[in-house]
């Protein structure tokens, strides 16, 4: 009997996920000089992953806590986790908390929170059948935003201007004009702080202008907060934009990731913080989200959320965590200063003040695709094709090599 063709014969091979492909290429590269400035994960000055000391401590307590078990947790998550997660982004004195009009849903990382929010909005936002509602992401944005909203069923994903390559900074006027021209009730994806990939955030005054246009056009703010604490080292400062929008009376969603600020990358700890007009709205929204979560992951995992909840709900542990976050943020600030200094000392063509002006995990170097190719292929320094580098991949040992390589890339013929 002849073999029947596979039922999957027509499945095309998908392109690899660029950022994780970079990591595997880096791992396979035998060069002793190799440097990974790709995926956004914190590294110590020895180039090693860092388990936050506060996380180690809490993990040991949890392991010794005989009262814990592995029963299912509620579909919407561990209440101590979702409540404290909402509190750190909204601020303990938030009018949304005192007004009982906030609620959280535990999700699989920040991506899960974005996806749950997207699925909910597609089904229920401002009426029904919203797949045609325009969703705007910044140009450029984190590579996964388009995919998350597209896979959730949104068919009209657009971008608003954000980055001005000439000035290597925020294109405020372009952003405001694009929001002004967006159809009313469009959904706007906003980076709460430490914009990925540009490392460029609006100032408070600029955020106020953005909020003003968004209010006038009834645009819905969906914040992505993946780096609270990483931008400035100060958890409150990095939540400023979200808190300002709440103070202006917006209903909003905020997808929170604890991958970076707790170093819990593989535990998938996320929260979708909902702020609505009143308690009744929050309850109905969460009830629908429970239905969505049930059909996607059914119940969230407990370990990472327990670590975060235990830390956020104990003042001594909280203080220790804030100091651990500051350690990471300060190392990034130091690397920024040293890289800029070295590039300038080497006489690298171009200006490099943007390296210290940008904040958070990433720097948008301004290297063009052929310069990036030179860095990867010839120098074994792995970075994204758009020139983004993870500042945490720099160490005092590899900094000179990276700076010299950037200089070569910027002066060589490959950069024309
Ligand atoms: C990044 O942008 O490098 C991180 O957020 C990792 C990821 O999932 O893309």
C-alpha cells in the first residue's frame, strides 16, 4: 500500500523567532570573543544570569512552608499576587484603589497579559465584534506586539510615529498628529517606561500632551509595563505615566511583567491590571476574562506568583527587592556611561550622547543593518537587526571590545 501524504504536507516552515534565534546562534558560536547583546535579560558584570538575593530567600521559605501544596489556584490567579501587583503599578494611594475600580488577572507573563487583554477587547470593547477596531503600536515597537494583537483577531494594526532617527529621540509631533488622526476609540499600545526597543520615553510634560489628545479622541490606553524599576531604578517614577492616565479618569489596561524586575523570566509571572469606571464594570470584565483564561491556560502557575506576592506583601522583603532592582538599574546606567565615554574617546563617527540619554534595558544604537551584520558576522557581537543592544550584556571585560567593534562598524565601508 502506498504511503499517504502527510496531513501536514502543506504546512510551511515558519521563520524562527528572531530574538531567540540570536541566542541559539550565540550559544553555538565557538568564538572566545562572542558577546550576546540580544535578548533582554539581565547579566551580572561577570556576564552571568542573576537570581535576585530576595528571590533566593523567598524561594527557600516557600520550599520549607509545609502548608503550601500544588492544588489548582483560582482561574483569575492568586489574590495576594494580583492585588499587590496592581498596587505597585497604580500606587497605594491610587484613586482606582480607593474607588474599588481596579482588578487584576494573573497571566502567563507580560505576553499572556497582553494576549488576554487583546482577546477580551476583540470580543467586548465598546460594543461587539471589534476585530476591525484599529490597534496602534509605536514605530518601532517590541516585535511581539503585532503578533499578539493579530493572533487575537484584530485585523487593522497600525503604527503611530515614535522614533525620530534624525534626532535620535522621540518624534513627539508625529506621535501627537497620528493620535489626533486616529479614528475615535482606537486602541493605543503604550510602553509604560523604558520603551522597547528605543530606550526613549516621553517626559511627564510630553505624556500630558499625549493624554490630552487621547482623551479628546476617546482612545483606549493599553499600557505594556515590562520594566518597572529598570528605567530609573525607582519603582514609583517608572509608574508615573500609568498613574497620570488614571488620575485623568481614563479606563485602561496595563499588562505587567515580572520577568525582568524579579529576574523570573521562566516562571511567566504577569498580571493584567484593569482600571474601569466602577466596581461593577471591573467585576464584569474579570468575569469574561475568567472565561477566556479557562479556555487558554485554565489555571495560572503558582510558584513565580507566590514569590512575587510574598515579596510585595512584606515590607522588609519589599525594601530588599527595591534595592535589588536598583542594583540592576545602576549597573545599566554605569554601562551606558562607560560605553559612551569609550566610543567618544575612540573618536567613533557620529554622536553618542543618546547612549546615556536613553533608559532601561535597551539602547537603540543607530547602527544600520549592514553595520549590525558586520558586528554579528565579523565581531561575534549579537544584537538585533534594528541596532538595539541589551545594555545588560555589556560588562567591564567586554566593553572595550564592543566599543572598538562599533567604531570599526561605523567607519568601515560596510556602513555606507
Ligand atoms: C526582549 O525584547 O528582548 C525581551 O522582551 C524578550 C522577548 O521576549 O522578546
